[in-house]
């Protein structure tokens, strides 16, 4: 298929092949299969206990309709001050358009954590154990480059709510963690697990998801003008940032306050 023409029909066929790959990699785990449970315990102790006890842990008890309304409002698109961004004189970074190699995909898969699966219900462990998996995954990723498009199924995730502290009926006290498909770690839509059911799909029009390795970089991109203004032409570090964690480095309380005010005023322009 990597030699196929870029057409809607060929892309639809590609999506079907991806779905078949995911289906072939799913494996039902039976709690009475001791050998399987022992292997699972070595990989993921918490999951093994859940399978044995048939418990999935506590979920948010707020009504799904209330959860849907809350996050539909929280994730609605917002506007920002257009003057915050200015034209950059930096050279444009070359776009990545070469094919992925088997070695690159193999190294990434070996290093990947065996985290909870998303809607596809497969994990990195399943991919590692499947015959010819590296070759198949490499072909899938390269077809995405060829079509310049990802399967729509990859743009959805399941979101679980983890309690932080305080009133369990206050949705602001719950932290949303997105469980994405194993192959694809970016998303456009999500649905939230609540009680023993799910909400309807919610369009995510702003923000980044917690649980995605790209979220930190994606968050830093829109606040880059502020980072550059703080750093200026100084030879020493004046600001460190990763995602929403920002550290200001100053030589005096006055300098620190000035930097803090700049960050506050700047980020207010883009609703952060």
C-alpha cells in the first residue's frame, strides 16, 4: 500500500487495515489463567490485581450529564489577543517528511511504557509480542506521512478522572487523564469514564491532554513569545519552562517581581 496513490478510497482501506491490526493484537485476559496473570504481574502489578479482583477502582460519582456539561464548557474554543504574537525572523525548521526506519520504531517501542490502553484496547506489550509488529507499525507510520493524514480513530481518547482532594462532587477536584490509542498520541475528541458508563463524545477545542508525551512541547509553543521576552539577550538562564511549570531565575527580589508581572500580563492575553 506504500506505493498507493493518495486517494480517499486508499486512505479508507488504510484505516481498515489499522483497525484489523489493533483487533489482532487484542487479547482477552482470563483471571483463572495463572500463567498469564503471573506474566502480567511482572509487567503491571496494579492491572494484575484489578483483573484478579475484577475491580476497576473508584470512579467519579457525579452524574455523566453534569460531567459532560462541565467539560464541554471547559474545553470550548477561546480567543486570544492577536498582538501577543509577532513575526519571527528565525529560520524555519525543516519539516519532517522522510520515512521512519525499522530501527527508529523498534527503539521507541522498546522504550515505551506499558501504560493503560485507549479505545483500541491494546498496549505496547501487545505490539512487542506480535510477530512482524515492528515492520507493520513502521508501515503504518509511513503511510500516515504518505497520506499526510491520520486515521480518525486515533483522534479519540478515553479520559478518566482521578481525584485530587476535597469535595468529590466538585469536578474541579478531579484531574482528567487521557488514555489514547497506543499508536497515536494526539487527539481531537475524548469521552469521559464516569460511574459505570461513559459520557457522549466531547469536542476538545483548547488545551492539551495530560498523559501525552507531546503535551509539554505543545504547551510551550504558544507561550514561546513570553519565554523569549523574559530570556532576552542574557547569557545566563532567566527562565525555565516545561508545559505549565515555569521557573523564573533572578538576582534580586525586584527583578523577580518584574519578571513575574511580565509573565502574568503576557499569559493573560492568551487566557492562561
